[in-house]
C-alpha cells in the first residue's frame, strides 16, 4: 500500500470508477488508481469532490489535510472498527492508575532504549562524535535503569525529559554544523532540522491516529499522556518510541544534502520548508512511512491485547 501526496495549487480531485482523477483549469491532467492507496495527504489549495471522499472512506483510505504554512493536520477518517466493547474497556482502564503506570513505564523504556540503540550504532561508526555519544549513552543508560523505580507518571515524565536532553546532545553532534541545531524546539521550529522533525512527527502522529481509529480504539484516550482537549493522547503514547525513526530519517536527508539550509525560509512564523524541499521530503518519506505503518500496526495490536487481558482479568 502507498500514499499519495498532493501539494499543488488549483488542483481538483474527483473519482472516476476505481481511479482518482486530477483536473487543472477544467482539464483532466492525470489519474491514480485507488487500489494501492492507503493514505492521501493534501496541502495547499486543493479541491476534493464528495464522491471521491466517499470512495476513500469506503476503502478505509485516510485523508490528511495539512493546513496553512505550519501544516496543521486535519484527518478525514474511514469507517471505524465495529467492536465498541474494546473502546469501553479502554475508557475503564484509562481510570485505572496501576494499569496506566505500567503502560507508561513500558512506553518510556521503549523510547529510551530506541534512542540508545540509535546513538550506539552511530558511536561505532562516528569517530569524531564517539566521546560525546558515549556520555549521552551513559546518561540514557542511567535513565533506563531507573524506569521501574518511578512511582508516578509525573516522575516518569521527568525521567523521559532527562533522557531526551542527553539524546539530543548526542544527536546534535551528528549533524552538519551549518544547520545550527542545538536541541529540540517547536511551535514554531526555529531551524531546518527542527522544521523537518516537526513535519515528520506530525505525519507519524497522523498515521497513529488512523491506525488506532481503524482498530476500534479511541485515539483521544491515552494511558501515559493524560486527557487534554483536542489532543489524541493514545496516539501520543504510541508515537513516543517511534520518534527516533523520524530523527534517523532527518539525519539521512541532511547528510545526503537531499535537504539543505537554502530549502528553508525564516520568518516570524518560524523556519519553514519550501515547496521544492517538500517535494524531495515527500519523495523520500514513503519508504519510511511503510515501515512506520508496520510498526504502528504491531503497537496497536499489543495495546489491544493488553486492554483485552486487563479487561478479562477484571471480570
């Protein structure tokens, strides 16, 4: 299955049988078969017919609209899973402090271990950064060892934050100096690396929401991330251990110079990736997206099983 990225002004998308058809200035300019699609991403002034939205929904093809210069995502979801009992069990467990703490420990440990694995691989091949990466790895190892001793979700968040600080110090040393990356920042991102990380994390989060919705779970009700208005907390839970996949991808894009500082603009709205850079980004994204969907499917399956086991044990 693959994704379609539409980032072009003045395009109209319609359905024609089993195909998605592009129109520009009233003329038919191209078609894409629906069968291999799993996601459609829309950015810019794109018009979509209601018949096409209906076909996409019937086939479970998620539509993600990236709005404005900051690419704020809005998702149009297909038909959900029919098992409402699964969602009821999820809601009950979200109020179970012991279940939430166990779940949160597993999420934080998985994230820290993923970060350590990435830096560990790089330490073996990056002689220039070996000393700093070794220090970062020692701090991450200390955080990993302390996960099971954390008595509250609040203390786990503190541990996760300490691990993130150590991790991004090592990550920064792997990037070209001309990118001026000194750590994670967002809302808005202030440098090219953070702009790409924010875009990648946004797309990853959208994939998590779609995967959860299709499995019959409520993306808004999490176990590590607390309820918050308009936040898909369970999706936030699931993406934490997978963020490192986006980090690795960003590092590859900048080191290979498929993305360069001149692909970005700076304004009061932050650092933004231009259209030519976005085209290259999306061209490289699909291979990673396929891997992320597989990993998310495994994570959703694990969460569903954990909810089922906990619910069965409570009856």
